[in-house]
C-alpha cells in the first residue's frame, strides 16, 4: 500500500470513529488532520477536527469553530 492509499484508508476509518476522536489531544488531532489534508483529504481532516472538538473545553484550540472555521483551520495546518 502506498502512502496515498494509506492516507485514504485512514481518512475513511477515522471519520467514522468519532467516539475515539474525542479522546485525542489537540496536538494529536492536528497531526492527523495535517496528514489527511496533505494527502488531499480535506473533508476527512475537517471531520477529524470536528470529532475531536466535541471534547474541547473553553479556550482549547478547536473550541467554538464553525464549519468554515474548521475548514480554514485545516488549511492553516498545511501552511505550518
């Protein structure tokens, strides 16, 4: 399996496992979303961030983002 195929498989798996995503830390969610977005799976990256954000508290990195905010955040991860 090449890297692109692995990222695609991860995108499918991670976006459906929202229960696990809420247990990730912000840095972990960002790292996974960065890999997905870099592989061309922006929708999956946003889904990971949204799933994780369900457990964010006030002031956490993903707290209070709306749909456009998650998309912009995923794009910013690629810029570093």
